[in-house]
């Protein structure tokens, strides 16, 4: 199954993991300590994040360290930006309309 960055950030646990790894690389046990789920469940979340290209795993001795690779979040930012532009235009138009209505009410008084 091909996964994308939107799938990765859809889950709050994965968003939390991304936030932790954005601050510093951590090994799997250190990540798992922050959650009330099994290490296996955390490993699955980490696997999904890796498949989506948001983290990279490197082996150092017996430990596997996870490091954030947040460039892929640019896809999300771009997608959000198009809607932000749309709604900015809509709200500006609404503001102009309301200003016009208020001015009309003042002139009628």
C-alpha cells in the first residue's frame, strides 16, 4: 500500500511523534515511553511515518534512532495554502460588502 503524508498526519499519535522527533532524534524505546500503547503499536506508527518519508531510521549499535525529515510537510502546506488564499479572498469580499451595507444604513438615517 502506498502511503502519503496526509495519511501520516491524520493520526494524533503520529503527529505527536513528529513533534517529538522535530526537536531531536530518539530511539524507539524513548518514543514508546511517551505513549500508553504498546511498543509494537508505536513501531507501527513509526513504520507509517517512515513509509511516508517523514522520518528516517538509522541503526546505532543495537538501537534504531528515528530522525524527522519534515520536507514532505511542504505538500501539506501547499495544499492548505490554496484554501487559505480562497478563504482570504472570500472574507475580504464579505468585509467589503458589510462595509458597503453599513455605509448605506448610515446615509439613510
